[in-house]
């Protein structure tokens, strides 16, 4: 396909609509299976992820829509939020309000009150005008390590994206570092008022991150994409792209898909084929209003082997990146 002229230049800067016709459908779990292209058919409807397979990690994406210190002050909602966070090993967060810089570290402290070991990585303030937001990653540092020196924000000199994605590199703990699953996550949020144009830029973002010098073949695109997988446009024409939430609603009211976790099913053979959404509204028997006090969207998650290539004994050929120890800003 001929590439359109565009000035979107992606360089490393350190840390720098259509609704589904299934209004009454529940979100749940899809056992997608390897080699399945296109929309997945849910094998079961579930309010929470099923018991995980041995030696796996769970990666999720979740839009918090302006989450800040005020919402942190809601003790009931925060307790529920912490319970959901503990279901996953890495979560790409969108919609973190920059007005409350201490809210995220305080949240991690609360998540860790049960003895967990969650930490965070947060990106810069982004967005046009006064409406700013931040991307963040929350991860269980006893299971996942992050190379903070390799985190960066996609640079968009021509201001084609409202909020440039945040990219970070991770490695599973446990296996020998040479055979541990490593992966990059592109944390993205599409402007709903410009969704058609912005979704057609994410294939360029994906391509740029694959060529960012880290020699990482497992690149996941996670976030609020504003549209369902049938409206991905040029992004949907990327070869071997699998949408984990295909066919599932991700909004609290269960009527639309806005969020997804995308992977190259040919490269990322570590994907176990299990993924979907966590419907915490039904899990905790909440009203819609109560659920919205936690978050307006459902987390989308996927499960992956801790071993590069899906099993032990397959040593990575890429260099082993050192893991930074500095606290994120």
C-alpha cells in the first residue's frame, strides 16, 4: 500500500463510531486460540479472569477517565479498584489526571496493603489546550521488571495525535533472563472526536516502535482506541494483528467496544489464547453508578507465557536490557 505523505516522526524522547448491535450482551472471556484471525467468539461469559495457567503473566489495559485524588478519596471505590488491579501483572492506564501527582503513588501504597509489590511508571502531561491527561503503567515488580531507561513518548512534531503514546519495555521475572518473555507496550488513547483519522495513524506508530532500536518483536498495542475492531481502518490491515477484545463490549453499560489489546499473533507466540474483559460490575454486584465511580470502562486483559517463545529452553537472541532502579517521575 502506498504510504501517505505525513510528518509524523517517531523518535525516542526519554519518558518524555460505531456502537455494537449487542446492547444486552455481557462482556467476558474469549479463548481465542493460536492462529485465529479476525473477531473472536467468546467461549464463556465470565465476570473475572479464570484461574491462570502456570508460569504465565497477565497484561491488561484500562481507561480511568480523569482519575484523580478526588476519586481516590472514595474509600469504597478505591478498595474495589485495588482488588481489580491485583488481578493483573501489568496494566496500561489511560486517563490519569495530572492535577493530582501524588494520587498514583498513594494508590500503589493501598494496593500493596495486602503484601503485594506493585509499582508504577508515569508519562508526561499530554493533550491540547487545558484538557491534559497522562499515561501510566502499574506493574507487580515481584513478577515483572521494567527498564525505565527504555521508556519513551512517541514524538509527534506535526501534532497529528492529541495524546502521543507512551512506550515501555518489560521482562517477566522467574526464568533465566535470556529465556524470559520480553515485550514492549504501546499505551495509546485515540481522540474520540478525531477517531477515524487518529486510528489510521496507529499502524505507523506500531511500525515505528517495532523499529525503535530495541530489537523487540513482541510489541503490544494497548489502550482506548475509541472504536471497535471493525473500524480499525489501516490499523486493521496490519498483517497478523489480533484484537483480544474482538466481539466484546468494554463500556460499563455493555453496549460498545472502546478498548483493546492488540498483538501480532505470528510474533507473539507467548500469548496463551486466553483473554477478554473483567466485568467488575457483576463481579462485585455493583450498580452502574457505583461501577462508574471506580472506572467507566472494563479492563481488557491477555495471558502470556513467562518464557520467550512460549516454553523454556528458547533463549532470546536480543540483548538483555539492564533494569533501571530510579523511581518514575
